[in-house]
């Protein structure tokens, strides 16, 4: 999730650390409000700019039942952060016309189904889906900025993308979330403590990593979008009926017509057309006109009838 879908280091303290200090009855509503503020705001670059094109393509595929849904699998230790990012993505998907919940679930490294395993492999994913009573994976397209065991298991459907290293400052995230803090009346002492810890982490992260304290280029994450489109094309082709399909079997007394669009065989009956009385008259009139056997007045009368 981190360095793949976006860069969420500066958001993490306001998800996990602050959530732990809230009453249990307030925690879910807090995460919902945080997700809404992050999705609405255009001041940050927590999410990769290319995520919008990815989401629009996923929404269309999901609405047409090409895919069952999506999930997040993160080695980040904060389930609260994973949940906020999942809700942000679903809010954005709704903005693009999603007919249902696109991102069904998400797991951090501390989720019970992962048992502390950081390797990211297919058995682990199947177990996590089973734990939430979701269908097992049939075909899977997976994006990550690091190579895991899963890469060998699903081959070309594992897309290794370039890490996203554009960092949104803690002060900017704090500013965006201030209305949420005010609405829930979170005490200034708690906010000061969280902000102080977040600033300390920020200084260490910027010193020891290759993060850029700047906004990213607008045209970004093209490789992921292309891989998604190729995957969806393969899924569509695999769902097409074959020529041996019972629905398209040829019956006696029928004529077979091949279409280039679906590459399947359609069977339709071709009834013998009997020329109508009116068509015979029309031919006769046309011949008479061609031979000059009708006057102009008669021609006008005849065309008005036919």
C-alpha cells in the first residue's frame, strides 16, 4: 500500500496514534470523517495522481461484473491507516459512478489472518478472504512496489510498479484534518502530543529515505493503468462463449452466420421471401417509366402512391 498506492507516512499518526486515544464509540466515526476530508481535499498528494485513471477503469469493470472486487494488502502495522485508505478509495470510486463497494476489505501486517507474515503469498490471501467469508481468488491482478512470493505464484499478473516517494508534510495533513478535530472536540493536549510525535517521525523519515518533499508530476503511474487494461482484456476474452457452446449449436434446416464482433457462431432461420403484390406493381411501373410509356402527370400520381 505505502509507496504503491500513495505515500501515507504523514497520515499514519493521525490514524493509529490518535484513534487509540479516542473512546471506542468514537473511533469508527473518526476514521470515516478523516477519509472524507482526505478524499475531498485537493491540497495534499498522499494518493498517486494516476490513481484516478485506475479507479475509473476499475469502477467500469466492477459495474460490468468483469471483476468481483479489490482489496488492500499492506505490510504497514496500522489497521486504522489501511481502513482509512480503503474508505478514501471507495469514496473516490463512488464519485466515478461505482454501483457498489469496490474495495471490499484490507489487511495490515497485524491482521489475525496474516499471523505476522510479511511475505505476501497466495495462501495468505485465500486465508484472509476466507476469514471474512469472501470468495476465493480465481484470477488475481496485484500491484506492488516490491517483489514478494506472490510474484512467482501469479506470474505476469503481478505488476511491479515504481515506488511513490512524494511526501505530504505533517503540518499540511494537520491543517486538512482540523475540522474533524473540532467537530469531535478532541482535546488540544492530545493533538499537541500527536503532532509532536508526527514531526519527530517526519524528520527521521526525510533524513533516512529518498522521499521528496514536493508535489508529484501530473502524468504518473502509466504502467499500472496499461497493465490493468491488458488484464481486463484477457478476462473478457476468457469469458466469451466458444464455438462448441450449446447455445450456438447448429440445428438442421438453418443457416450459419459468422460475426466478426464476438467470433462465435449464431444460428438463425432464413425464411424464403415471397414478392408482394405491391413490389410487382412497383417493378412494372418502373419499366413503364423507363420506356417513356407514362405521362408526367401519371408519374407524379404513381410516386405519391408508392
